[in-house]
């Protein structure tokens, strides 16, 4: 399956403590990087609303072809890198305008 920037995937998210847990995540790396290197940067999506200074709240109108069952947030300070050939579970896509806001929030949160 071809992975693209802004895709929402269902993945086994690897946390900084070395544990994994099934979560939704947004592909944040650009398509040229995915194509050239074969790896993908993902931002965690969760229903936990703590650390508001680092999250971006999602709403159903920001997403194409999918609705979350709970209120959901992109944790802009929690990223994972993985290889694209193990990813296979796309569930939806973030629209361009909210993705740009998410990208800005990631930069603000990390840098």
C-alpha cells in the first residue's frame, strides 16, 4: 500500500519507553522522503487530553472518510519513525488546512 503525507493509519505505536500500543497516527513526513528513503514519521493520535500545550484537537470535519469514536487529539510532541513497508492500515486522511496547523504545532512543540 502506498503511504502518503496526511494519511491516518492504525499502527503499533512505539513509545519512547520502548513499549508499543495500537493507536491511530498521522503520516507527517512528506511524500518525497517516503519515496526516497522508505521510512515514515508518524504523529500519535489519542483520546487523552493532557498536556494541552502540545496537542492539536481533531474534529470530524477535518478528516476525509473516517470518524473517530471518541474525542481525539494529535500529540504533536510524540513522533515515531518506521519503515513504510510494514504499514498497511489506512483509515482516513486529514484535510490539507488542518494538517498545516498540525505541522506548525509539531514545529512549535519540538523546536
